[in-house]
């Protein structure tokens, strides 16, 4: 039983390290994405202001600006939320593996999975 516990602990530590690596990479990616969002928002703003200076209707251009900038930032928010949730699930898995051994429920599920794979 000890080799299984040692292997489980080793796997949990590797998963935990992987989660930490993902978290670092995610932060760098979030920073780059935020910069890109600001650049796109600035470009759209300059274009809208230019169109207003050329006589465009401010109401429609303002609504267009709100939609474009809103979609850009909504996409960023959803993407970063999803990445953080995935990293949190990975970290929770590592914590669960480090804190407790296999339960009867998990052992039964694993046995059913193995028997259905053979089947």
C-alpha cells in the first residue's frame, strides 16, 4: 500500500507544480491580452473620433464604440475567468490527492472504469 501512496503523493506534487507553472504563464498571457485590449480600444476610439470629425452621427458612432469595446473586454474577462477556473481545478485536484487517500467511492468508480474498458 505504501508504494501506491508514494506514487499518489508524487503525482500530486507534479500536478501542483504544473498548476503553479500554468498560473505564472496565465498571468503573463493576461498581461499581453490586456495590452492588446487597450490598443484595440484606443484604435477604435481614434477611428470613431475621426469619423465624428468628418461629420458622422455621434449617437450611432458612440453606440458602435460601446459595442466594440464592450465585446473586446467581455471576451478578455470570459477568457481569463475560464483559464483561472481550469488552474484552480488543477490545484484542487493536487490538494485533494495530497490530503487524502483513495476513498471507497473513488476506488469503486475506478474499478468500474477498468471493467468497462475491457468489456
